[in-house]
């Protein structure tokens, strides 16, 4: 734990790391994206019996469904495997604009950014401002500390690619990432009023429609 009392994740090593934040225990999971490339995501420690009340429990947009955003799910892992393949892989590597719905920990979107896409990760406010924002910052820090090609957030060839979410995007791997609170159970027009969706947008979603209320 750092001297300021905040547990910080490190970017080196292959083992899961336990951290404590806000009195809750978290685990840093490292997920391979491509040969020599991985992303790190914070997930809640399901074996933590001493965390007390979830700090988001009383939030208006928080629910059992939203709480699942603090974990990794197999659908996201499967989607990550497809991000570097075929036509989708080519668009991601070329710097496609991407929006991820119900991003949760952001594994899929963060992986797309690491591969070169410019990604907007969305979820309900408690998740977007919580674990999702922390995971963007975690991987941006890892990217800055990397000594490999593209580790400073620039494309490996040194050219500058347009970032559709430039106002609040963070360089990450060969692409960039930003977060936005978006609850599709409420009218979305107002939530997206300040956003101009780019052409040829790639939409990612993994394990986010698994309950009838979410349809």
C-alpha cells in the first residue's frame, strides 16, 4: 500500500495481485490479448467477507445486474479472443472508433484499445465512475511505463490517429480509452446529448443482456 493509504496495482508480473481500496478487497487479473500483450483489470474479491456494505448499494442506478460489472465473465474473455482476428481485428488495428455497452470491468474495450482502437466504455454511473475508470487509469499507467513499441499510447508507426472521444480520452496501448455513464434502462437521448457518434462505429457488448429486465 502506498504512503498515502491508497492501494496501488503494479504493472509488472504475471500473478494476480490483491489490493485494498475503500475498505474492500480487489484482485488485479491480467488477461492476455495478443502475443506479448495483456491488460490488467480490477475485480472484486468474491471471498472478501469483511467488506461491509457495498458503497454503491443505495445509488439509484445500482442493482444486482449492475453489481455483476465488478467481475469478469467468460463472454468478455471470448470476445477478446476475436478482437485480433479477421475483419474485426483489421478494423481494431486500424484505429476504429469503438463503443462498449455494459462494459463492467472493461476487459473487451480495454483490449480493443490496447490493440489500436479508440474506445468509449459505458456502463451505469456507479460502474463507469468506479471500477471502469480505475481500470482505464491502471492500464494507462502500464502503457506509460512500457518500453515496447506503442507503449506511450501512440501507434507503433508514430503517426497520429484521430480520437473520436478526444475530450476525455486517455492514451492506452496503441489506441485510447474513455468512460461514460450510460444506463439504457432510462432514455438515452439526453445521456448522449453531448456525444457525436463517429461513422463506422464498432459496438461491443459481452454478457450484458442475460436478464429479462435488461432487454
